[in-house]
C-alpha cells in the first residue's frame, strides 16, 4: 500500500499525498499487515480521485495500470521475468493446465481474499475469473493489460460481468498462439 502513496507523491507531489490522506485517512501502512478488500478498494478509489479528479471506470483502469507498473518494476518480478525470458520457461507451457493452476493458486498469495480460476478457451485467450470480489473489474483490466503488455507486447483486455461480485477478465493476444504452438509439437 505504501507504493501507492509513493506513486501519488511522484505524480502529484506532497499536495497530492495530503489530498489522498484527506480522502482515505491515515497513510501509515504496515508491510506486516494484510489489508482487507474494503480497505484496498477505498484506497484505490481515493487514488483515482486524487490523480484523475474523478472515480470512474477510466480512472480505476489507470490505477490498475499503476499497480501493474509497480509489480513489473519490483526486484522479484524483474528477476522472475529475466529467468522466464532467458530460459524460455513459458515456451510450450503457457496453456499447460498445470501452469494455469499455478497462476490460479499464486494470485491469492498476493491478495488472500481473492478466489479465481484461470482458463484458456482458445490459443489466443486467457480468462481470469474472479469470484466474490467487490473490487471494480476496471482495476483488474488495467492491471492485467499492463502486465501482459509487458510480457507479450500487444494485447487486448476486456471484462465480462457474470453476476454481482463475479466477473471475468479476458486477455487476448496473437503472441499467445505463437507461444502455444510449441505445446502441440
């Protein structure tokens, strides 16, 4: 949560941080604490309002992108991406059911309240379905767009509401088909 405050500071200065504190409340976050979904949503909405002047689908999408940028800039992610790229670890594996299950199991490690499933209905599509979450889908659209753009280049991301608090994020890329060709060989 502290990285969001630093991002606001970088983009809007100390004035933005003061506005964020007025909008959200105390910004004294602890790395040892897991924050509730409600606290995360409130912070994301406050950031959207401070940085973009409004809380709407577009501003929430942008905040999701900021989250992904932070994730891709972290040392652990850089090391992971370098290892994956250098060794072609995803070649022939992206649509492997075991890899999809690993992704599905990894997401709640970062956000314990999330329940997800990951599927690939065709060779150009990944679908991440979120269950029982109040987080606006636009946040995840922005996050997954940035993450997969970083990994694959050109992607398209959309969402589909399934019911209250349940939705799917659909990620499409021609690069998925190229990577997946190795699966069938």
